[in-house]
C-alpha cells in the first residue's frame, strides 16, 4: 500500500517546489499540479499529486498519528 503525505508549499522554482512536512523541508516535483505558495499538497514518491485544503491536510496527519500510536501499543 502506498500513502501520500500532506505538506505545505514554501517556495517554487521551475517545476520543483520546497514543501514543509513536520518541520522538514523536502524538494518535490510540481509537474502534475499547478499550486501556489502556501497551498497544501499531497506528496507521493517525490511528486505533488494533488492540492488539498488545510483542513484535509490536518485531518490526514491526525489519522497518521492515530495509526502510529496504535502500532506502538501492539
């Protein structure tokens, strides 16, 4: 199973962007979307694959946190 990670776009240069995810900055390809700085994106395998709302990004991160907590309890 593959998962996409939500991250906020901080800067754009050509077809690449810098996104922030949990305090880390990552360079990603923007060739599949047309975002603007500040947008929240779903990132998979180094590509931004979808623009999402801030609420959706936060909800996804909350679900990941719950999954991590559940895995650590086992």
